C-alpha cells in the first residue's frame, strides 16, 4: 500500500541555519503531496502542498518540490527561526473518492536561539 | 472562526467505560476523518466518511464506531475503553477529492487517557 517515510528526529539547529527534512513516498498512482506542521498542544496545520510532478509548494519561507523520479518531497528552508520549532509531517493523498491522507511519522524540529 | 471543533479537549476514562467524541465542521466539507496520534507513529486513520450517509474503516478501526450525523457532524464512539486507546484523537475535514484535494483542516484534538 501507499506509504510515507521521513527522516527521524529530533533535528536541532541554530537560528538562521539551513533546514532540510527528507521525505520519500511509495504510491501506486500519482498522489498529491503535503507538509503539515504541528505546534505544541495544537492540531496539524497545512504548510504546503503539490499536486503533480515538478510542482513546488511554498509557504512561510518553506519549500518542497514534487520529484516523481526520486519519489521525494523534501522540505527546505533557507534560514530557520526559533518560532519554526514544531513537528513536521510529510503526507500523501490517494485518488479515491475519500482522498484519505497517509502521514509519515513526523520529525521534531528544535531551533536554538 | 470557521473550522473544525472537537469536544471534549481532555478526558479520563476507566477501562470498560464508553464515551463519544464529537466533531463538527462549518466549512461545508464533504469528507470527514478520525485519526489517532501516538508517539513515534504519526497519525493513523480510524474511520472516515467520504460524504454524508457513508462511513468506512481506516487503518485501525477495532474498538471504535462512528456516526455521520449530518454533513457537519462526525462522531467517534468507544464502546468499552481499553488502555491501548489512550491517545490524542484528531478530527479533520476536506473539501475536494483526488487531485482536487486541497488538504485537511484539523481540529485541535482530544487527549484521552484510559486507566
């Protein structure tokens, strides 16, 4: 079945460092891909998405490109801030009528001032 | 504010007790979902409802039942709670399907402890 694999955390960086969180997927079709962010004590929020190969999703300085050839959707940010500390989930959506979303296990990111 | 509302936010149950988690959305979304979140395991789908009047099992449905009461409301019931059901439960809704799936809107979660 479809699945998502993302790098294990925790990831700890200094403020203004470059961030990459790796994500790869397995899917039988051509899923939509997402990154969600979860701040402490809150629900998940959609950070960005891409619906087809070579699409780039972007939001709040974060970017991810849908790479069909490598089945990847790595999350990047050029200069992280303390406020980016959170858990990040990579996810994919199948094409059934229900469009269930399958999540990776999450990567905890901590940014040091 | 528009969104997904879950109640209660916190609950402690004794083993064998029953309870219903409530979820309502005011965005006129067709699809609704229940997930549980456990440390190191991400989110796992319990049940979903593609449209009003339909429900289907997800990855981990055992020990749960659901009701899609109307387009707005989707409840999750634990008939006889077990310690293994200690988790954080999230309800979500979405508008589109397939390539038109714009992603979920999540509620803030219910933290359930079964002792």
